[in-house]
C-alpha cells in the first residue's frame, strides 16, 4: 500500500523554526515529484514547495527564503524546514505526490500534520 | 495563475445533477484537476487533465473544459458526495480554487 505519513507539527512561537517530515512507503521519493501543500484553518489549499526527481526545488512566493525542502533517499523521507515562522503559516501541512503528466495531479496525500504559530 | 470557483457553496438533494465551475485567469489548456475534500481529511483526486477519471472514482463524476473554463459534474448526488470540491491548475506552479462546498 502506498502511504505518506507526515510528522513534526506542533505549537511554535512566531519567529521560530520547525522541521516537518514525510515518510513514504510503497513509493520511492527520489523517483517522484514530492510536494508540500498547506491549508489554513477553514481555508483553501495552498501549494508550498516541490522537490523533483532530479533534486530541483521550487517554492511559493509566500515561503521562498524561509522554507527549505529536502529529502533523504536512504530514509525515503521528504522534509520541510520552516524558519522565521509567522502567524499566517498556521495550517495543516500535507505531503503529496505529483504525477508527471497533463495537469500534474497530486494523486497521493498524507493525512497532514498541524502547525500552529502563536505566542 | 488564479483559479476562481463558483458557487462558493450550494445546497442540493440526493439524486440531483450538480455542476461546479472553475475559471482560470489565463489559458491552461487541459492542465486542470479536481479534488474532493471531507472535513478532517486530505483532498482526494477525482479528475485529472480536465476530463480523465481517476482510478476508483465513481463514474457519476465527470469533468470537461479547456482553456480557461472548466466544469465538474456529479450526475446523481449520493450521500457520500457532500463535501468541498477544489480545482487546481497544473500549467505552472500549482494553484487551487477557493472551493465549492456541496451541502444538503
């Protein structure tokens, strides 16, 4: 069974740093386009970042310079390092696989991990 | 690319035919996907490439459109279809519509 399991979410103060993990099973992260997508409470979905199979990384404007996506092939895990956190980073963070095809749909999602930025 | 969904919510009854719309701020060909999300759950892919049905998704769901205007149709609303639906463009860095909540 293909599965993505996020972890690392917690309550953190503004300006702090936090790392999220996405452990994959049933798929190899280094062969896929792995994404982070977030959803603020009661709001819609916002794409955050992607790491491609070739290692290239891209970010949404709202997080560029503060967040870093990476992966550990030996652990088959994708990470999101979040620095200089702000209240508007509060959200459920989902890990998702994006397919290389028309539309580049995200077909596999984890259950998410909750990040709350508050003093 | 901005994605605009309408309506933001709608009320419908079991068995109704429901049509949700999504408009892109610029042409995206058929790089459009639809997701269903229920409270406390991650999104579930329903339709990709504007009109292709994801494996395992009931055939009452269908998608159409190209360019800037797209629709998701549920031919006969079932109890498990009450949820929020999001469109997402994959033409450039992914962006999602604001969602349409389908309520009883």
